[in-house]
C-alpha cells in the first residue's frame, strides 16, 4: 500500500486522452510516459507504478522513464515533491544530469498542457503548394517538433515529438557556436544510416542552413541536421546538441519514412505562434498583391518596371543586380507578350528584425505546360516588398 504520494504531475485539470500504446512500441514511449504522469495526477499511483516498471524495463536507456519509476518506488514510503526527488548527497553526485532530466520532464509536460488548438497552424505557413506533402515546425521553447500533412483540405498536425537543440541555445551566427539556427529552411537530402556514425542514430536530414537570409546577414557554419541519438541513449537533454535538432530514433525513423527531400519546409522558431489557418492565409494578402504586380510587370516586358521590384542589394547565386540584369532581359525577350502564370505557389513568412517572405513557384509562360521552378526572398521595407534574391531550383 502506498503511504506517500507524488505531488509533481500534470495537475488536476483534464488532459488530452492518449491512445493505448503497445508495450513493445518504442515510438510511443512518450505517450506511455505521459499516461503515467496522468495516472499520478489522478492519484492512481499503483497503476502508474506498474506501467512505469514496464516502460523502464523495456527501454532501459530511457533515463527519464527510469527516474519516474524511481520516484514512484520512493512514493511508497514518502512524499515525492519534484522529479528525481533524491537525497541531497545523491543530487550533488548526479549534478547536471539530474537537472537536465528534470528540465526534459517539464518540457514534455508543457507541450502536453499547451497543445495547439484544432484548426490552427504556425503563422509562418501562409500557403503551401499541393506538391508540398508535409511540413515541419520546431518550437524550441517547448522542445517540440510538429509534423504536418498538407492536403486539399489544408494543413493537419499528424504527429509531434520531443526534441533537443543547441547547447548554447538558439540563433546560430558563426561556425562552432553550438547554437541552433532560427528561420525558414528546407530539407536538402536524406543521409543513409549506413554512411553515418552511430552518434547520429537512425539517420539524418540536412537542412539548407545557411539560407539566403542567413548569408545576407553574414552568418556562417554548416552541417545542421535533424538526426537521431546513439544506440545507448534514448533521448538527449533539451539543450544538448552542437546546433542540430535531435529526436529519439523511433521518432526520427517515422519522419524519415514520411517527409520528402527538397520540398519539405522546416521552420525553426524560439516560440511558435499558432493562429487560425484561414487568418494566416489571409495575412499574406498584401504580399500577394506585390507578387501579382511583379508578375504583371514581367508579363508586360518592361525592364525598368520589373527592376523596380528588386532591392539594391539583390543577389542571385553570387551575382549582384547589375550582373544579373542580362539574364532578366533574356527572360523578358523569350516571354514578351505572353502572360506569366505562377503555379504551385508556396509562401513562408519569417519575421524578426525584418519581415521576409520565402516564395517558391513554377514560372510558366502562357502556351507552355512547364517552366522553371523559382525561389525568391522578399523583404518588407517601409511597407514596400522588394526582392533580394531570386534563383532557379535544379
């Protein structure tokens, strides 16, 4: 009979129901852990202890599960007031490891308490092309990665996972600063697990850091990946990487089998702002008016009118605006008199010290079936949108 109690938990407010997780499915380990938290919150310590023992036995390298199991054992004789409620001498020996596990627990609990409302999406996802089947958003403040499916009915959150980011936090600036970048990125490749060290676990998905905006701001560094953990480590502390975004291997494996290379956007934010999907779409109205005006100018073929949409510091794959103008004139000559259609349009919004829109589309002249896929970066200055990068995707 339990004579003590665990008084840290999700709280007494109703929590989201969790599907029953098969005991041998490591990919649902967090669901099982949160179920244990919920049982503790409901005062059902006996049932929580049974489930905790089972989870700790099946996943001995899941350190947080081991810690919770220890708390439940301790609660048989005394009150347990915090995650990892151990004597002071043991706490000193454990040092940062215990602190990290407590923080991991709080981040997981926070993510469950602060579930995004149905029908909401991160504000960065203004519009996604039908060709973009999935999208990823990372909320570093909650140590959470959200995976979306994009369908004709709109974006739908299909999974979310605990993640770790850089040891030194966020906003990567230079090579080796152990920070995770903030911004809008794309998955560039899927690295075969066989070609990687065990350190990266189930595999790796590199992203295109530094992106065009990062380069414009003089940021350096490379090798920012979404990857897994070594075989003997289930999860890492919230701040534990050299700048990458790290998931458990079962969670990463699901992402590896789901997302598409090159077309999947990855938004990394300090804290995501969730808004009604229709309101987010409508928020792009002023920008879309500028984009249409650029398209109309290009259709007319007036070089000077088209150039009025480009920023003085425009670059295109190393070329300044003057060096790029001959290419623009060549494009206008080939399409003169034909309406330009923008197909498969995606709009991703980023706002920090400046407001930026990352735009991807197929530029298709009237009378043709296909055209070049382009990506532009626009910046808003004094209520005017200007292009500071334009390039074709291979």
